[in-house]
C-alpha cells in the first residue's frame, strides 16, 4: 500500500503579484507524489515541497558520499538507492550504544501530475539530497509565455 505524500493545491498569489490573462490557467497544474513501499533495511526520512516552478524531494542521508547514491527515473517513478558504510573497524568495536543506521537504503516515489520527468536534477550538500523535478505548465491557453 502506498502513502500519499503531496496533496494537490493551486499556487497562491503573493501580495502585489499581477498575472496576465491566461497565466493562472497555465500555473494550476497539480502534482502528487506517492511514497512507494520498498524492501530496504533503511528508508531515509523525506520531505516534499512545492516551489514556484518545481517540486523538490529532500532526503536526509548524513554521512553518505555522493558517489554511493544513485537516482533513476523509470517511467513516472523516481528511485533513490545508496549505501552508508560504517565508519568504525569491523569486529573490533564493542558498542555500549549504537543508534546510527548503516547499510543499503532505498526510496521510491511515484510522481503524478504536471511535472517534467525529463528535467530532474539532484544535489547533495550537508547530508541532504535535494531532487528537483521541474513543473510542466501546459494549461493549453495559447503559447505566448508558456514554459
């Protein structure tokens, strides 16, 4: 069973913003991300946010080097996999407490709505992986000013 992450909602106009005729129709595309179940020892926590021209998925993966993270777009699905390698010698450490999680991880999201999965980018900084999915504004109200 999947869990609904994003809820469709129209973009709200900021104070003082003026829109031309037809612009609002092109900007009302709804987006929904479904958190898909995966078999993985670890599933990093995520946040999903909407910005003016994109949807961003933020995954918390501290201590994971960028080289060990893979992001794949398969149809309308985005998959993130990777591995956090233990930073202590194997077999030589006697733990009094071990709360950090190590090993392979995976997250998968089904993306529905007004997005362009051909324009997905990612960056990893300070333990946060930010995946940006560009919106597609195809409101069908003329072509002038369309994105």
